[in-house]
């Protein structure tokens, strides 16, 4: 049997991880604690047993957001990476930190009592492309100076 492997990490590349099986329970959590932890409207999470999670570069910094939960992040760039109930044998990773987040679509919303009232209207907002489409020269300058780790494992980072 071939092991499924999913990789991910923080924005700066100091922390990289691997999931050694397909994660389950992909969800977004609207609770106020997750909103604050992600600095966003919700936290997109998916999980695996602890035995299927491995840090392949660096170590998670841990913040205990309550006696029951801890959140792992990169101490260098601040990227939110994990969520874990301390008495659980499972760990969740932030879907956006996966190298290919498109593969793991949320299937449920949790913590809806804190969901922002305007959340449902987001899909109907006007749309616009990124800098690459509208400002190609600025996009080239950003790309030339980007400190963001690529969406795949690297032998070393940052590059020499």
C-alpha cells in the first residue's frame, strides 16, 4: 500500500511539515478564538492523527489559547499552522498552509454562533485579479524580492 503524503509549511519556510495520510474533517471554524488566531473571518482546518504528522524542518512555536487547546505557528513569520486539543491524539493543520490547499475543500462550518453577519455575501462581491494582472512591473519587483517559500519541499531555505 502506498502512503499518501501531504506537505505544507509557513510563509518563510522555517517550518515545514508532512502529513502521512489524507487529512479528514476539513472545516472552517468561525469561533471568536479562531478568528483572532488567524486574524481572519474564520480558520480553515483539517486533521490527522498525531502519528501521521511530522515536522520536517524547524519546530512549531506553541500558544496555549486555553487550558484545552494549543495552536502551533512559525515563530519567525507568524504563520498559523496547527490547532490541537491537548488531550487528543489528533492534530489539525491550516488548510492554507498546505502546499496544495485546492485538494482539501471544507465540508462543514463550525462555531457558527460567531460567524460574521456579512460572511454569506462575500461570494457576491465584485472581483478583481492580483497585482500580476494589473501591475506587471510591480509584480516582477515583488517576485524578485519575495521571501516566501515555494509550495513544495526544498533541501534548504532560504536559497544561498
